[in-house]
């Protein structure tokens, strides 16, 4: 994930609904289009939309199933504003699986998908003017505790890493609905207070503060977007995040804010820092050299095999990793493998200092392997381990040019020096891919 966004969803922002009134929120319109251009530049495969105007349950998250989703603004007398988008069912299935493992209640169904959901339709209509070809994953927040909302965000990010999906996270939500006496919901002093505080959080990028509001204050402020903002903050925990605040308006008595959050993956940042320090200074970094902010809880506490891959101009420049962990945690695996991939991959000369600015890094954290038969493999979803006696070869999933399990097996055998006639055992595994 390279970015996330907070966007409002006023139907009046669309000229087909506003019929001239939309010009009163020109700053919001300009911000929609600026954000849409940024999303187009990132080119996500899937946009994950958290909308409070789809099906909402008090005690479970709703996840939209079905091959397609149709959204429109027919409820606002503008059926010509319509979208027909493909649902990312692979990503949805993985989210549901991880929720079941974490005992987080979800309702995964096509029921309700015919509802137009302006919370999704309005921002996606603007995005579609600048960018097409993406899939969607639509999720509704729930009235579950903040910690559960946070964990759901973490699960969405983890699921995307498991299936190797490049996503943009879109938290659709208006701010207070009680900003003006002559607005549709009237005025309370907590309305502008909430908007001031929540937009300040966006500007300072202190996303943990989304969870520090008093419940009675929130009830008085009459907001709709905060649960989605909390979910977004959970999805961003593995990243160094900076914010770009684009606009705020309360023209019609409802707060509309648009903010972009630019993300640098902490796994990638650590691999990059490690190799650059080694090449420029001749120093091998250790955990003691790192600040707590540079690591996630998983990097500190989990033990997994880890691969670091380096590319230059779209071509592989080095790739080395561990099938099972050699060190105390994933962070230490990255510290070791980044240097190995950059300087000791026998297929390539060691990286030179003048190349460093051209390098792109991937980090794959291997999940536990399980025995598999050839017909249980999937070259896109699973990596493969081929073993014959003491010889063992591994190939990561979803590699360019590797389309079938047969190709995977042959390449893994070749890497291990296993001959065609030898008896082999197969294992499959998934990865959390950071790229």
C-alpha cells in the first residue's frame, strides 16, 4: 500500500446532483480531483472502500460479495452517475479467512449489494474520472469497540500482503453534521469542535488520536466517518506515514475534509537503509542501531523465513533469503538478507554506491509451509519448496514469467540441483509481500 485517503461523500458534489450548488464547495471539488490524480499515479490494483452507507451491522463487519458492484446516485435523482466495478473476491476471501482466525465477526454476502451506497459511489466517481481498471473491496464499519476496528484495518493490510495486492485504502466519511443553525441538522458547539480536532489530527498525522474521543462528545457532534478513520489507522501501522491535507469546508452545515496519507513500508525502509549503510559506511546494522519507530510489532516479535529482493530498471539485481528463520526476529532476518542480496548473490556483482538511488526493494515474509500435491499448487498464490534428500529448492509466488505450478517446480528443482528422475516432496507456502 502506497497511500490512503479520507474523503467525504456528499452527493451534491456531483454536478448531476448539485446543478450549480456544487460550486459552493469548489475547494472540495479541487481536492477530489487532486487526490484522484495521486491515486492514478499510484495505480492500485484494488481500492478498499470503507463506507458507512452500505449494509451496517452493530456487531459485525459487512463485506460485499458477488462478482460485480453497481453503484449509482439514483436516490438523489441522478441515475446517470453510475459505476459498474469488479469486486476483488480473492482479497475479500483472504480478509474473511483472517477475520475467522482472529474471531472477528463478519457478514460476507451478496445480500445488499444492490443498494447504491453513495458513500462509495461519490468518491469513486471522482476517482474514475482520472483512473480506471481497478477492482474494489467494499467494507462497512460496525459499532464494535475501537480496538476491533483497529484490528480489522490491520487484517485488511495483512490480507493484501498475503495475496500480493497493491491497494489504496479509502475511508469515506463526512465529519460533523451539526455545523450551522440553518444546516439540515442544526448546530451544536461540539460540531465545529470535532471538525477542528479531527482535521488537526489529519494534518499532524497522529492517527492514534482518532481513538481518543469521548463517546458522548461524538454523539453530540453527529459524525459518520470516524470508525472508518480508525480502521484506516490500523491498516497503516506497518508504514512510515506523512499526510497531505487537501481541503476542509462546512458550507452546507456538514464537514467535508480530504486528506492524503503517503506511505513508506517499514519493511522496505529497513532493507533499503541496511544495504545503503553497508555500501556507504561499511557497517552492518544491528537491532541496537534502530529506533522503535522503525519497526513494527511483528518485525520485533515474529520469527519467519524472509527474502529480500532487489530490482534495478525492472530487472532482478539480487535476491537471497531464508526458508526458515536463522535469527531472533523478522527484523534481524531483513538486516542480514538485505546485505546478502545486495553483495553476495552469486548471479550478480555486488551493488555499487552509484547504483543505490536506482534500486527498488521487495521483502517477502514466509508463512509456515505445508505438504502439497502438484494439483494443490497455484503459482500466483503459493510459493513452492521442493525437497529431495538433503537438497532443497524454493521459489516465491507471483513471480513475473512464472505462470504454472509445473514451471515453479522445475525452477525450484534447478535451483536445488535436483535431477528430473529424483524423488521429490512438495510443500507450499504463502508470503506477506512488501513492495
